[in-house]
C-alpha cells in the first residue's frame, strides 16, 4: 500500500531546498557595479589620472591630442595641454594613434614635471615606408598658471618608429621604483609580420623596442638592473594598450590585446617572455592560420627561455579587444577590494557594445590563475580606466569607434 504522506514529504523537502537556495543567494549577491557620470563632451578619452599634489584635480587625456582638467566636478574650458599641431592627422572612422598616455612625476608637487606618449609625424631618418614615430616627452607646468602646461618646455625622452598605424600600446606610468614604464605594441599590421617586422616578429626580437614593456630613467640613462642592458623590461606582447601597478602588492598588471581568437591579462615580471607571436594567450599561434590555434608550437622563446603564461584569458565570444584596468584598492566598494577591474572595447567594430569585467584569483588552482566572476555590459565603446589618489576607479567611454564627435564620457565606478 502506498504511503499517502510521500507527496507531503517531497513538498517539504522541495520547500526547504528552495529556502536554502534563497538564503545562499542572499549571502552571495552578485557584485553590483554602477556608473556615476563625472563629465562628458570628450571626443575619445583614453586615460584619467590624479597627480600627487593634493589638489583633487583629475587629468584626462583625449586621443585627439589634448589633456583636460576636471576641477571641482567641472571640465575647465581651456585644455591643460594641446598637442594637436605636434601629432599626425588622425582618421575619424578608426585610429589607434594619437595622444595615448599621460603620467605625472612622483614629485609633481615640487618639480611640476609630467610625461606624455603621443603619435608624431615620422621623424627624419626613419625607415622608408614607416607610418609615424611614437614619442615620449617631458613637459613642465606653466610658472604663471598651474592649470596650463608650458608647451615650449618639451624635452623628448624617447622616440620609436612605427611601421604601421596600429598596435601602438601607449600606456606610461611610474612604478614603485620611481622609473617610467612604457607599453609599446608590436608595430602593427597583423601577426607581427610584414614591413618593419623582423623574422621572429618584433615582440620576440630583443633588438627591437616594439612588442615590449620598457623601463627608463627620466633623469637619463638606463636603470642598472634592466635585464638586457637596454630599455627593455619584459617582452612578447602584441598590443599592451593599458597597464597598472597594484598599489598594495606592487604587481604590474598588463592587458594585452589579442588578434583573432584570444585576449589576455598578464602579471609582468622583469626579463620574462610573454609569448606573442609564438602564442596567443595560452594557445599556439601561426600567421599562416590566424583563425585557428595550431595543436603544436615551440614551448620556449628563440633563446630557449620559458614562455610566461597569462593569469587570465577569454575568447572572442566575450569581446574582441581587452582594455586593461586596475586592482581595486579604494574604500567605497568593500566587496570589490583586491579584485581586478578591467574591460573590453566592444563585441564588434560596428556597434558600441563594451563590457566591464571583475576578476579575482581562482580558488581552484595553486598557480596565479584568475577568473572572471562578474560582467557588466556597456552600450558604449570602453576606451580606458582611471584611478584617483584614493584608489577609486573611473571608466572612460565613447559611442564612436574612432576619434570623432563628442560622445566621450567619464564615469566613476560606484557601489
């Protein structure tokens, strides 16, 4: 004879299970990231930084060649720096050149020095057929106006000839050691192959500054402990467009834009080879079949060195151009503390569909692997991230794929 109470027992079990699931979900709420508009009417904002001078000013580098100041929540009418006459002419529909980076001296409050990375016309003596020259320059602030740079004070620190218009990198920042770190792409084109690319690819060629993270002493000379006795700090990168130091651990996080299949994030250490164009992410790469990851490839660099693995990768179903961010060390969003906040430019070249990602160290591995835990879709192209002196983060966006219009916006990431 069947027990008539079985359905009741099943109902109780289901109810308890659902209640337990609800309680579990309550204590594991998704990490909510909201965006608070700070300022707009930019063209193509790619970098935001607050200098160490206790003024609370935010400096925004716009790809078109100007640095603007956000002061007391308003954008000053006059640019802090205008380099448009010093730069190449940009393509409005799409361009990877322009004013790409700005960094302030660690002693900015006293020496008033800052540095920029921008695309200048091809210098005299550059190889024939090359596109332009990337320039890292030092400037000082006007003696009469702290909100204006002295354009005549330019001192060129470094020039790098670029064979093509794309893959310029462009991030510059000072490390905990006081040296200036410079992210440089592989020179452009595709596959790290073609005019201006060496037989092994520029990223693997230790005679070329292309495809590298450089470290330089802005007072002159090369740091004595640079691993190759030149400007090169680490190598094997395709297009390290954005990078940042974790202000707590000092680790250098680099977002390296992939090609057809894989995007990657690296924690970069001195002297290491990060694989491009032998590998794309953790996967083998061949310029003969860039749409497929070959089953086999060499597992070491051309000098027999180990290839360093990324801490995180994703395929192009998630986005097509990784935008590096920051490890959050602010106080306003406690649940975000220690997590890496970064993004992706868009899911396609034709529509503004960027993303914000949050990643954290994977609990399932003893290696340095990280896992994306949260995603937020943005109906704009994601161009960059910024960090203020309190460790709070900002998002830079535009609705245009190229440096055109005035849809560029600055948001603060809030709880």
